[in-house]
C-alpha cells in the first residue's frame, strides 16, 4: 500500500430516501467514468423542503481512487 | 430566483429512530410558525446514550425560508 | 447535574448497513471497558468502496461519560 | 455602548450585479420587519451560472441589531 | 427529552465587569421576549479598550430554547 | 432535481478590476472543457501588490456541474 | 524538555460560579486517576439556563500530562 | 524566489464604496511605514449599517512583505 | 469611522487569577509601545497546572489599533 | 500573471521515508497526465503504523496547474 | 475490516532532529501501554527556539488502535 | 513564567531542501530584528513546482517572543 497514489474528487448525490442512498447514487453515477474508487468522506449533508417535508437529500462526498502506476 | 431573500434559522430535532427522522421532526414542529421553508443543512449530529444503547438522536440543522417581498 | 465531570473518548465504529448502525457498534464494543456513557457527537463519516458499492461505513464519534466522584 | 445587547440574524441576498448589491438587497428586504440593524459580516459568497456566465450572486450575511432595553 | 425540538438564537451581551456577567446580561435582556431558554454556548469573546484598559467585554452566545409542541 | 449528481472542481481566476471579474474569467476559461456548470462558491480571495497598489485579484472558487445520466 | 512525550485527554467540568472554577473542578476530579498534568486548553464554554439565569457553567478542556519514560 | 522570507501583517481598511476600495485604502495607509508589500489575502468582510443602508465596508486582510536579506 | 485603518497584533498575557486579568496584563505591557488600541478578540485560552491546581492562565488575544492618517 | 487561470486537484502520495518524499511521489505519478503544475499546499499528514513503527507516510496535497488559454 | 472498532488517543512527541522523528518518538513511548496501533494523523506542528535556532520539534498526533472484540 | 507577555508574529520561510530547513531560514532572517523568540507553530506548508519536481518549500509559522517588562 505504501506506493499508492490517490486522486480525490468531490461529488454531490441526491436521494428522496436517505443519506446512505444519496452517497450510493453519487458513486453509481460516477462509476461510469471513474475507476478504482476506494474510499469516501461525507463533507456536507443538505436537503430540499417541499410542503414542510424533506423532498430529497443532497450529500457531498470526497472520493479517493488509485492512480495507475 | 435572482430576487429571492432568504432568512436562516437553526433548529435541533430529535428521534429515537434515525438521523433522517430527527430532521423531519424539527421541520414538522417548526412549520407551525415558519412558512416557505426551502432547504436545510445538517450542522451537528449528536445523541444520548442509555444502557450502552443510542437512546435518541439529536440533529441540528440550519433552515432557509424565503422572505415575502 | 452541576457537579458532573465528564471525560471524552473518541471511537470509530463500522457497519455494512448504515451510519446509525456504525455508531451503535462502536458503543457496544466500548461498553466492555467504559461505564456511564451519556452522550456522543459524530465528528467524521467515511466509508470504503468495493466494486462501486459502499462496502462499509466508518463513523467517528466523541463519547462523554461521567467520572465517579 | 457597554450596555447594548445585540441579536444576530442570518440572511441570504441576491443580485445580478455584484456582491455589494446582494448585501444591500438583503438588508432592504429585512428592514420591513427588523429595526435597529447595526452591522453585518459576510459568511458565504456563492452564485448561479447560466451559459457559462454568472447569472446572479448569492451572499449570506450575519446581521446584528440592538434589542430595546 | 427525546421529543424536544430546540430553536437556536445568537446574542451578544456586554459588561464592564466579566465574561460571565456579559452572558447573564444577554440572557436577562432576551428573556423579555424569549421563553424556555435551556442552554447556551459561548462562540466569541471580544472587548473594547479605552486608555489601555478593558472598557467592556462583548460576549456572543448561541442560546437554545424549546419550541412548544 | 432529486436525481442530479454534481461533480465539483476548484478554479482560481484573476482580474485587474474586481472580485466579480476574476470569477467570470475563471468560468469563461473553464467553459472550453467543462459543460453544464450550475453554481459556484468563493473559497479564497487574494491578490498581488505592486507599488502599494492592487495589481490583480486572485479568486478561488468551487464550481458544481451536472454529470450526464 | 526535548524528550517529553505528552498524552492528551479531554474533560468537561462544571461550576455554578465561573469559567475558572469549572476548569479547576475538572482538574481536581481527574487528579484521582491522572498524574503529571502539565497544561490545559479550553475548547468549549457552555452552560445551562434555569429561570433566565445561568444555572451552571460547563467548560471543556484538553489536558496534557507527561508519559513516564 | 526560493530564498525569500516574508513577514505577514493584518490590516482592516474601510470604504463607503466597495470591498475592493476598502482593501486599497488599507494598503495605501500602511505603505507609509511598510515597504515591499507583495500579496494579500482577505480574511473577513464586514460593514456598518445606518438607516438600513450599508454605511461603509470593513475588510480585513493579511499582507505579506519581503524581509530584506 | 469610515476612514479608519486598523492594524492587528497578537499577544499572549498571563495571570494567576483569571482570564480577564490575563487580558488586562497583556494590554498593560503592550501599551508601552502600542498606541491607540481600540478592541481585542480572545482567540485561545490555556493554562499551566502544578500539583493539580491551575498555576496560571495564558490568554491569547488579537488587538486592533488605529493607524494614524 | 494577471490573466492566469488555475485548476486545482487533490492528491495523496505515500513514502516510507519522509513527508517531503511522499509529496514528490504524488507529483511524479500525477505528471503522467497533468501538465503545467505550479504549486502545492499540504492539507493532511497521516501515516500507517506496523509494530509500533511508522510504516509509511500518507500526505494529501492540493496542486494548482495553469489552464491553457 | 468492516467489524473493526478503533479508539483514538492524542499524543505529543518531541525531537531535536525532525518532524518525522518526533512522531516516531511519540509512538515508541506510547507502545509500552498501547497495543495494536494502526494509523496516525498529525494535527499540530510546533517547536521551541533557543538562540534563534530550532531547539526541538513538538508534534501532536492522533493515533488509532483496534479494540479487541 | 506567569508574568510573561508574548507577542506573536507570522513569517514564511523557504528552502529547496526540507520543511525543517524552511522554518530555520525564517527564524535566522527574522533574528536580525526580533529578539527573545521562544516558540513557533507551523500554520501552512506549501511549495513551488518546476518540471514536476518540488522546486522549493514555503512554510508559514507563527512565532512567539517575550516582551521586555
């Protein structure tokens, strides 16, 4: 592991259901173009309100993936 | 949207079930006196412990609502 | 309550299911050696990714417990 | 001045023209219901983009006003 | 306690005598219009200087009060 | 809006005229390769000094753009 | 001093009288089990309110003590 | 450039017109006693309000200048 | 007040008695060389411990003074 | 320099030897795909431990490179 | 790895030679009483000065170790 | 030590070799005009890149020195 180099990207995913689901949605969409994702860190948790209800969650995450040697 | 003015308030809601539920409880209670709530941001996630179990979650959120022109 | 003294410790728990479950797992493991835990605050929410899926959540929390007089 | 008590509120104003104008727009709208505003501090500067141009600025500010004795 | 919802407000109080006194002055003035105040957190400690002496302290605090169900 | 996924990038633009102009310069240059930019947040405001005058402003901004489904 | 190793712990002490007294109460209680305490840093200053009065102060401090060689 | 040593100072300038002008006013006044100023970073943006209008801006900046070898 | 320029300096004062006294001690010592001090902000509150007692407080403050036109 | 636009990326490099070496390793790997790197800022310094020894350093850095006009 | 629970402790180590050496010194001393240390994060880098020379480095680190199941 | 008053200054030193060397270079240059320097804290670690190599390190430090009584 000592010779790994990671690049970090920042994503915001959304979900009408939960914080966990918003994270997974961001990862699924990003996986079309980003390979070798290894870890994430949640950096912001927000949401939109409609009629006094949580309409959807918006979760921002930093994602690390390995750069090929 | 460019002529909106928002006011922010800060609330702490609680729930025995989940982080998401504590946010919804805060919004539901505040809706009695606050109209036009549009978005929220979670700023603190805490909880109380009884007998080594999570007794309830306490989630603090900043809420934005539009000021009537 | 005014004569309580609390000591804080920091833990990281993990779970394949949810943020809430990772917190409970940390508390359950710590309860073997720490008594009188009263509250916690989530300070970091991370996770590991395998095959573009959340493999498990890692949640860091500060926990306060009362020191016996 | 030593016996003043201030209450703080947080506002977000917007403008298609400048940061300064967004702050003034927030103050003008709030003045309908808030009296004795004395100072502000800018805490966030954001904006929306349309066709690669800044469509409008959104500036968040904390405002202090004196509470009547 | 698990069904409490708190609203937070921010105040700045002042005193020529001490930090503690500036906090109490803010609470006393706010109590004319805010009921059910439960806790506070000091977020800024400042002061004015005249003739190289502390002329008065200015202490900013966030205050939580319960919203009636 | 609930199924949007955003990617964030960070840019620094410069201008001899104003903060607002430095932001627009960054967006204009980035638009050659980045599509669907939606919002920005200013995270740093700096500048260079020559002969005691502001020679140019350097403004750092985080930009969000939608990832195509 | 150059070969000292310190361990840090975090405590919250309380007092009905003052911030200073809350710090001393935390140190006195901790001294039953922690030896060689050298310095502290105040990291949070809170309190509880009853009948619009400060009921007690709660002060959180990080404490450093030397590890025996 | 690799053998430069910079000293930093912090200034607050004001202006009735704009953020940019408040920065330039601080630099102009400081230039009477500080030589070789090279860069600045804005660290706080505040203002005073009179009759619901921005009366003047107060902008705090950190300034770096080279120490003569 | 709109044409004032302030310079900020940072000081650490100490006292065996209280936080307030440590601030005053820093201002008194600095007044030998710094004129026109107007305000301060406490940025750090620490102390040394001897025999489980607070031996002295060390308080760091940022001080603003007006630059002569 | 006043018409430069920079893009920032975030990398984590590792090394068994030193913090400086971990930074250089990240730059060397990234240089395969990123041109015109101009500056970096260290934002996190971590490491892994094996048998009570530092096994390798992991250093996170933000890197700025110029966007071609 | 998904069922690990980590406890964090905070240490300050010192060295007359380098930042890296101060970290290793902290780990070596702590290893007498702490088992299963896995990672560290540097959170503060300070030092003492004598005769205008760095006399020794003082580096603070958070260390994570696994709690036995 | 309880009657010491410290003044803090901020410096940025550089070196082609290491972080430690950049700190020492800042202290050596400052010692021409600043006496009684006692401690420092590293607050920023940056560097310039040429041809994908670290060209030099730039380290910012806060330095405390005693004010003569």
